[in-house]
C-alpha cells in the first residue's frame, strides 16, 4: 500500500536533480581549453551535470570546411545523444553555432532539447576583422568575394559563411554551406533538413553590439545587411518570411528566445559569469 508513494519519494529528488547532458562546440581558432571558465560555472550551478566539450577541429583545424566539421562533430555527439533518454542541450559558440545548425538539420533522430547559439554568425559574416586580416592579408571585405566564392575559397570554413551583400548572386551560387543550410539555395535535402531542425524545443540566440567580430553583430540573431549595408531584422529576412528552414515556425511556437547583451566582446561570451547567470543557466534544464 505504501510502496508506490515511497518509491516516488525515493526517486523524486533524483529526478529533480538530473540535468540533461550539455554538449559544447567551440569556434574558430579555439578548442576545449578555452572553455574552463564555462565548465566552472556549470559545475557551480549544476554540479554533477555531464558536460562534454568536443575536442575536434581545434585551432588551425577549425578552418576545415564546415560540412567536414559537421560530420566529425556529429559523429562525436551522436553517442552522447543516444545515452541521454531525455535529450541533451547544445551550447555552441561563434563558428560552432553554424556547425551545430548543420548537425541539427542533418541528423534526423537527434534529441537536442535546447540549442544555445552564443554569438554565432547565423546569417553569415561580412566585415574586416583581425581573423580575416590574418587569413587573407591582401584582401578587404569588399573584394574577399573574389577568393571566397571560388571552389578553392570554399575549402576554408570562413568562406562557407562569407555573405557579401553586394554579390548576392555569387553567394547563392557558390556558398556550399550557408546558402543550402539557410535554404537560400534550395536543394534535394531542404525539406528533410527543415523537419530535422524543427525537432528542437528552444532556440536561444545571444549576441550584442560590442562583440567586435561578428559583423553585423545582428547576424547572431538572424539579422543581416541588405544591399545598402543597412541591417534588417530576422523577421524581414526572405528565408524567415518564406519559413525556408523552419525559423518562422519556431518563432510562432514561442521557441525562439533572443538576447541582446551590451558590454561583451567576442572572446568573453563564455567567460562572463553575468552572461551565464542571466541568459544561459535557465535553459540548462
Ligand atoms: C566542482 O566544484 C567542486 C566544489 O567547488 C569542486 O570541488 C570540484 O573540483 C569541481 N569539479 C570540477 C570538475 O570542476
Ligand atoms: C558523460 O556522458 C558520456 C557520453 O554519454 C559518457 O561516456 C560519460 O561516461 C559520462 N560521464 C559521466 C561522468 O557520467
Ligand atoms: C549562377 O548560376 C546560374 C545557373 O548555373 C547562372 O545562370 C548564373 O549566371 C550564375 N550567376 C552568377 C553571378 O555566377
Ligand atoms: C541529401 O539527400 C541525399 C539524397 O536523399 C542523401 O543521399 C544525402 O545523404 C543527404 N545529405 C545529407 C547531408 O543529409
Ligand atoms: C538601396 O539604396 C538605393 C539608393 O538609395 C535605393 O534605391 C534602394 O531602394 C535601397 N535598397 C534597399 C533594399 O533599401
Ligand atoms: C559581462 O557581461 C555583462 C553583461 O551581462 C557586461 O555588462 C560586462 O561588461 C561583461 N564583462 C566582461 C569583462 O565581458
């Protein structure tokens, strides 16, 4: 007679305490060692949670083409998802956020609950940054399309999401990654990818005007430049209006949470406890 409630009492604290495993995907030119602060924050608020920072394509190797990285990261993440009956959370930083979106669109049975995109150029990048000067010292943003929109250029991750608003046609024809991922160029897989992406419960978009690398910074929230380099919001993008890869459906479902955070430069997003406490921790259920 008391067996049922007793069992529940024994199990309940454990059930309440169990947080879903967290998988972290790093960005351009970094690796797991950059995420020590974040691991400390998670240990502090959610002790015992299983967190994996995937140790692949570190540092220079992060320049590899993004489809190759999606395959590698996807293979590393899949067994973690299989071991997590209640699903996992994906926390993806910078370029990692584009890799994660590739994973979410191409793994048909993924069980990602919340996808946290931490300052990721989700609509692409168009800006002169130190990274760019380092990689292509002789190019400025205005002429980088000459190299990025070639077969050779597309062998570099950064060209996979280079989005030159003055060369839309070339971008649509040549981008082997972002254009098909955003369904700006439709392909055979577009319908399936949209369905897969919509398996997530929450999409958390975090970015801000003091980022200094993501350009325009609104790309972290699916905004982007129009042909005159004026920024237009997510809701004005053609791919949003057409619901080409599911974003509008997610928004209508109440599943898109957008945060604009001031005072955070690009490399600080995952090292700043205030950011973690105010915008991240509540989604790590
Ligand atoms: C987590 O925090 C506890 C308490 O501060 C500490 O003893 C432990 O070493 C930490 N574990 C990890 C993996 O950081
Ligand atoms: C964390 O999850 C991974 C993948 O499911 C598993 O291999 C590992 O043993 C887990 N670690 C802990 C401490 O539970
Ligand atoms: C894009 O591809 C189409 C079809 O292959 C071609 O007709 C068009 O000229 C291309 N545009 C550019 C700017 O390369
Ligand atoms: C795209 O679709 C084709 C044909 O259905 C399939 O063979 C291929 O594996 C798919 N690619 C991805 C990345 O899902
Ligand atoms: C860009 O500027 C030109 C010239 O001022 C204008 O004709 C055009 O409508 C603008 N485009 C957009 C998308 O606002
Ligand atoms: C940390 O984040 C807060 C916003 O949450 C910001 O005001 C502050 O400047 C940031 N500090 C650093 C060092 O990034």
